[in-house]
C-alpha cells in the first residue's frame, strides 16, 4: 500500500496536467475552431505516444547505442514525406481516405474531447490501447464502428497466424544455421532501416486518421505545415525518452533487442497493414494487429524451444497485452454509447 501511495505522490504533476486538460476541454468545446485544434493537439501527442510501441518500439529497443538525434531525423523525415505525399495525392487529405465515412464534426462535445485525454492516462500506465477506437468511436456511426471491429478482428487473426507460421520457419532456419540468418551487423542495420521506414509509413497512412479526425478533411498548406511541425516536435520528445514507460510492452518480449528480430517484426507488421490498407478505407486498430503479431511470435518461439518452462510466462504476456488493449476498447465503446 505504501508503494501505491508513493507512486501516486510521484505522479502528482501528471494528474495536475490531466486535470488542467480536462478543465480546458470543458471550457473550449463550445467553440469549434478552438476545440478543433485543441482536440488535434491532445490526440496528436496521445496517439503517437501510445502507438510508438507498435512502429518504433522494436526500432528503439534494438538501437539503444545510436544517438537519439539521428533516430529522430530518420523517423521525422519519413513522417514529413508521408504526410506531404498524402496531402498532394489526396487533395489535402493526410488521412489517405480513412475518414471518408467519418465527416468532420459540426460541433464538439466535452465527451468528444475526452478520448485523447483518457488515452494519455492509459499510456502513462503502460496500457497499449487502441487509439482508433478510443478516439474515432466518439465521432463515428454505429455502422462504422461495427465495420472497424470486424476489420480489427480479421487483422488480429491474420497477424497472429502469420507470426506463428513465420517464426516457426525462421526458428527452424536459425537452429539449422542457414546462411540467410547469419548476423552481419552493417547489413542488418540497413535492412532494419528499410523495414522501419516501410512500417512507419504504412502506420501513418492508417493511423493519422486518429488525429486528423478533428481537422478539415482537406488541409491548406499553412495547416499542413502546422500539423507536420507539431508531429516532428512530438517525435523529438519521444526520442528523448526512448518511447516512454509504455516501451516495456516491447522490451519484456523475447529477444526484441536483436536487430534481426526487430527487422522481421517490422516487415511482417508493415505487410499486414499494407494488405488492410488495400482492402478498404475503413480505419482499423493497428494496436490489435501489433499485439496479435507479438502473441503469435511468442507462442511460436515457445513451442519451438520444446521447453515447458516458458509456456506460463508466454501465456501471461499474451493475456496481459490483450487485457490492456481490451480495457481501452471497452472505455472507447462506453464513450461512444454515452455520446449516442
């Protein structure tokens, strides 16, 4: 109990910040323009901070010795290129058509602005929740929410099965010392940079919708510059703290500090997101896809090891992640029902 009180005492500044954000959201929600940018600002930070474990978690874990400014320049450069490209080819739409079935709100409510704030709290307590459902559910119709749930379920299942198959094959090749998996540090760093760039761009095409939902569907050049600049600042903050406390969701998994493991995870994850990007324009929870990928990988590694001891640990990790994400999904649906 003393540890709980001590932790709460250390988090006093954080809860004061949350209280301030709640107060500001209550004051500004009647004013559309102010509420729009306030919602974007909070959602921009909370979405990237929580979802950083998906796209950047393995990259950060396996590059602890690389200078943070170099990592920041690399990641920020891809973000700028992806957003600018989307803005050009989609007539000002940086969400790549993911919001075609979700119009910009004519009015904002206090509950609408509360989603991103709740997400900040859950991120602080290391919960990899679905930013898509937590933010978009409050602004979507029942039909759209059902479509997102179905697409997310398929995404988790495909990622889970794909990971089991892929890592079973890779484990077999590794233990039989096939040359393709031999470690060459320079070569694998190049491979990782390419896979990270691919995954990061695929994630941005999917999840930028979670932030852009507050903004006009077609941004002006000035608005684009404001949005991109804000994203770059957030990335600098995350690079400084190496992903923050939620990074533990990645580091507790097996061998994710190995560049080879991180590279293969990023590539597999990016390919799954590409498939669902082509499937239809509905948003989906990339968090659940990522958790399915990690769960399948952990199970495959445990099964291949033929060692009964890791089974309990693997099961605990998998179910802990599902419970964390499930709590966020439940909260997002409650918010959506409250608004409706």
